[in-house]
């Protein structure tokens, strides 16, 4: 009987991959809602994780909402989502940096 109680308690702490990914998704939406100043219900999350690696859990995601978008990375050691600053922008991005804009033309002319 004692072993049965121990086994039940041990299994109660085990979570499935789906449960862990659902919890991470909820945490991500809470974090992104704060960062993007947008309701969690208005956010669309795209899982960007490379599942060919050994780790079967969500570790990278794109979040869009309220005219903004950001990329988030799961920090395993700290068990928290971090916004990847390189992946932040508006959904209506401007022209690429090398576009033929007046500012780009001025920079070309200024170079020897």
C-alpha cells in the first residue's frame, strides 16, 4: 500500500508534452500582452520551434497583435519567455535598409 501511495504521488507531478506546451503558451501570451500592450485574446502565436532537435517542447514563437509582432525565446534555465529584440517590429514594416530611398541615395553619394 505504501508503494502505491508513493507511485501515485510521483505520477501526479508528471506532465505530458501537451500540458507543458499549453502552460508555456499561456505564459507566453501573458508576457506578450504586457510587452505589446495588447489583450492576450488579440494575440496570434506561431510556434517557430525546430522540433527536429531532441527537445520536444515549444522554445521559440512569433507573436502578432495590435499591429505589432515579436519573437520570443524560452530560457530553459530560468523557465521564462524572453523577447528577442531582433525580432520586434510592426506588421507593416517599412522598406528594406538597402532600398532606393532618398536617405539611401544620400548615403551612396557620400561614400568615396
